[in-house]
C-alpha cells in the first residue's frame, strides 16, 4: 500500500489516493462513488475510472512484490491464488 500511495503522491494525486483507498479495502459502495465525486470535485464516472485505475495499479504492485519473493517467475500466479485464498479464509 505504501508503494501505491507513493506513486500517487509523486504525481500530485495524494488526495485521490486518500479518497479512494477504501475501494481497495472493500469499503466502497455505490453511494461512495457519488460522495467521492462531490468531495473531489469531479463527476461520478471519473471516480469509477479512478477506482478502476487504483485497483489495477494495486494488482500490478502486488504481483511485482510477490515476484520478488520467488525464484521462478512462473510461480507468481499460483502464489497470488494461494495468498488470496488465505486472505479469504
């Protein structure tokens, strides 16, 4: 999460990160889009696109972090599946 925040801060988008990080933690509902849009001063569709982007970037960073712990890059996908299974339990 720190790397993701840093990525947003470097681009001057810390406010967007802080507003939307709840989408990564499962704390985002349909009403959250409208509320976030109002707080950020953008429209609801822009918030939905920003949530899509933050989730995508988080996935990419998670995949990279996991790959750094493995000897074989081919194991990343199965390791991520196991991680997600463990977190879901």
